[in-house]
C-alpha cells in the first residue's frame, strides 16, 4: 500500500468513527431483557377435619404458588422502558394448569415505565389493593395457604385479579407511592357497567411501612372485568349472589434488627341486588397481628393471629366469628431453595348463611383454615392443618 492509499484509508476510518459511535449508542439505548422465573412448591399435609374426616395428602403452592413467568423490558431512552409480564400458575403435583382454559391465568400485561412519571400497564393484573397492602399483611409475611384470613374473604392473598384493566403506579416520592386501577366491563352502551376499581397508598420510612387500599366490585356474577374472586368458602359463599362488594384494608409493620411486628385490618361488605339470595348488606371485620424473627441467616420463624367477625344481618342474631392462629418455620438451604413447616388452627362459632338447593339457610359456622381448605372445610367448629414442604425458586 503506497502513501496516497494509506492517507485515503485513514481519512475513511476517521469519517466512519462518528457513524460507528452512533450505532453503538443506539444499541446501548435500546437494550432489552427477558427473564424467566418461577416457583415449584410441594408439601406433605395433614388436615384434622375435611368434611368430617382427617386426611394426609400432598398439596402444592403452599409457601408460594407454583408458577412460571416471563418478565421483560426494553429501554426506549430518556428513562422510559416498555415492559411486559406473562405469568401462569400450575399444579406442581400433576402438571395441570391451575385454571383450565387460561394459558397465563395469573398475570398478562404490557406497559410503559418512566423513572420520573411512573408506570402504566394494561391487561390481566393484580389490584393495587393486593400489591400494596397484601405485601404487609399476613400472606406477604407468613403464607397464603394457612396464613390468609378465613377463606381469604378480604382478598389479601392472590385470589383477586382484574381483566381488561388499566393500572397507574406513581414513582416513589419521599417514601410515598400511589396506584389506581380501572377494569373495563366491555358492555356496549355503558362504560361503567361491569367495571371494577381499586386504589392504594403505601408509605415506607426506614424500618416502618404502612399501606391502605380499596376495591369496589360491581356485577360480580356477570362482569367480564372481574377475573377471579374468592367467594367459595363457607365463610362467604352465602353471599356469592351479591350485586357488589366493597373491600378496604390497612396494614403496617415495623422491623427492628431481626424482629418484625405488624398489624392489619380489613372490612368487607357484600351488597344485594335484584336476584340476590340475601336481602341485607353483610359486613365482615378482621383484625390481625403478625411477627417474624430471623434466628440465623438461614432460619426464620413467624406467627400470626386473626379475629374475624360478621354482622347481624339476613336473619342471623348470633353472627359467625373466627379465631385463627398461624405458625411458620423456614430453613433456607440456599438463596433459592427452602425447607418449611406450617401449622394453623382455626375455631369458628356463631351462625352463617349458605345457599343450598336454590334457597338460603342459616347454619352453624364451620372452620376453614386460611384459603387452603376453601373446598375442603371442616364439618365442625375447629380445624388444624400442618405441612412440611420444599420450595424451589428459579
């Protein structure tokens, strides 16, 4: 290569440097990532009373629900990202879908997130009520299976989802974060028919956290916007024909070194409508306390107590109330694998409402520990459930 050719080559290289730099910058600003995650959770379980008989059986999704999902984001520049999540629950004992007919029954949404302005997502989602309050309540600290309030009537476990929903989550400002969600019913001629709404606030300051949330459900039996809602336990199945439901909950906790203590409260109201099998608004109040203590880096113990009281309505003069104690012990074999033991006891008393053979009846309240026994409740006032299991997250 002669001197003139070398000079031309250097000139061409210098001209191309800005273009190469621009290409590298574009590549860096458009970075994207997709994460596969999931949980497999199985246990050997004993229940003292399931429809009148004790039972030893295998159960799954106890400490955490068995699931897998895809979480992705693409950097659009300027602090904005496109995000998505697809999450499916499954039965880790049989391999079956946890909800027949749903490929991604837990969550399926897409949205935009900005560091300054917040996040907007659209699709099938959990409510702000659950996301903010549930994380500080019994199911966020103990376990949904046996630590949820009776029958999960206040939906602080993962039993309430909205379809067709739009959610806004604000950025955190001085420890305060807010979220609101509206799910469209899709009824021609009426944007409000079948629509669902939820909102919540959370405040975190050093070791202290507090949150409050609200949910308004309409047209419970017919709304396409209401994805899932736990109204199948003996605690509240008598009000499955409600036209609407209103849920309010608040929770707070304080952490001091290895000790955490917390309090929570929920108020649930079922309102009748035309065709409902009850005539008076039914109200349930639940008061709870929780605590955990980390003995070592690997061993943690926890416990919780809740008291649920129903109202004197629909011909019930001695309304049902439920006392529940839940205990948990975990041993982390690694950052992803945990051995656990769970124990819970519930005692019910008073009367409750059920619907059978097309008519309502007032019967003695029966125990149903957490939401692990919604379809297998006790036939009497007491029930004990114990589990020993293994959970692996990936």
